[in-house]
């Protein structure tokens, strides 16, 4: 049995959500969506997000963010005027300093490790140390916070799915999925 704990805030800016979870998300990866792009970033010690050229990212245009490391995932969705809903998930109890509401603990009877292949092949360009670059005609180029990306070594997003019985007849479904990390696959 695996327990998944959560805390949330119903009206919080992404900057404040990052500040409240900086300790948990240290060294993590951010997947950010704006009207113009999908962008990857790294979480700094201070809870800021840096892109491939180590520049602080402007979060004002972000409408959805998923920020994760192997232990925690922060989800943020813009609602109105820079405020949004934030949820922090982990397999251990969360400190009350992270957001203002507890979510019901999910009890999954099993978890499944999954991985998704990111679009694009490695270009062997290194935008900065610890980063690689993917390219594809459909998406253009995308800087990824993963070292060792080449034409042959593709980037994968590793996740964990949580299974639970969903009805009185014993049917099972994936009821949650948490992002864990990016890696390379030959």
C-alpha cells in the first residue's frame, strides 16, 4: 500500500507557490506552459526557475506549471489575474508551511513506473552545462535540463502511476500520476 499525500492553496501566485515549496522542490525540473511555448527549467536553491542560459524565468505569462523531483510534485494552474490553484504531492506527509489545506490521502494498492519519450532527437548542442537540446520539425528546438542528449540517446519523462479499486465490483484504475524526473534512454 502506497500513500500519496497532498496540500493545496486555492488562490496563490506561482511565485508564492514556489517560495512555499522551495525546500521540497530543490534541484527539480519545471515544465512550464505559456500561450507561446512549452519550456523546461531547473529549480534553484532559492526556489527560482532558471532556463538553459541560467536566466531567471519571467513567470507572468505561465498558465500551467508542473514542477517535480523524485520526491515531490507541484502543480499550478492559473485561474485569474496571476492567482491560481496549487497542489503539492508526495509519498510522505507534507509540512503545514506548504499551502493552507490538506487533501484527502490517496491509498493506492500498487504503483507502476512509466516513462514517456519526449518529442525530438538530440542535436548534440549543449546550451549550458547540464543541459541538452532536442529538435523536431513539429516543435522546433527545446532545451532540456539533461546532460548527455545525443541523436541516439532520447530524453524520457519518468512517472509513477497510482492504482486503486474504483468501484464495488473490484475494477481498478490509474487514479493519479506523479512526474518524477527526466532522463536519457539509448
